[in-house]
C-alpha cells in the first residue's frame, strides 16, 4: 500500500504545529495549507487522501472548500475531517451539508484525532481498492464481449 497523504488546512500556525505533532507516529506524508485558496491549490498538487480542514479560514471558508471538493468528481473521494472551534448545531449542519465526512471540535484530543484519522484513511484505501477492482471487472467483461445465449446450454 502506498503511504497516505494528509493535508492540514488551518490559518493558525499553532494549530498546524499541534496537529502535525499529533500525527508524528502516523505513516503518512503531510502538507500544509494556510487558507482556503491555498488548500484547493495544494489538493491539486499533493492529491491528499485526507484533509484536516479548519472552518474559519481567510479567502475561502472550510465550508466553501469542502463543498468545492465534494462537488467535483475528481476530488470527491478525498476524506474531509473538519476540525473547528465552532460547535453550534447549525455549524455541524453546514459542515454536513457541505459534504464533510466527519468533524472534530477544538481543542483537539490526540487519541480521538488519531482514531478518526486511522478510520478515515482505512475507509479511503478500501474505497480505492473497491474502485480498482470494479474497473478490473469492467475491463474483463468488456474484453469478453456479449455472451452467446446458446453457449450457456452447450
């Protein structure tokens, strides 16, 4: 299996340092984005498996970034974990409406973060493998061509 890629998107350097430190023991490559537009640029370049996405960021909010990524079939499979200080029910509703896969409130608990990251990366890799197998089966069926109805009774 290839090494997982995680993008930390947060405009607060202290939050970035904390998340990065918490992920030290996770076998992954980490990239950092400092605002919403930078996040979209980094997604295109880095192609992460998982994004730890702050909601309150300059240029584009986490809600806008999430919706943009989930509306695009090319980036829809990327897992998005919203990490936010916002904790009103309406904020959670907006995050879910934007398409986030999960959310975590600040201050972040290290054990909770690591468990969610592990689960989301596992899900992403299983989903990727299922898609690869689906394409393989489709290619075999395409090579076989239409079946002859009489050959089944021979």
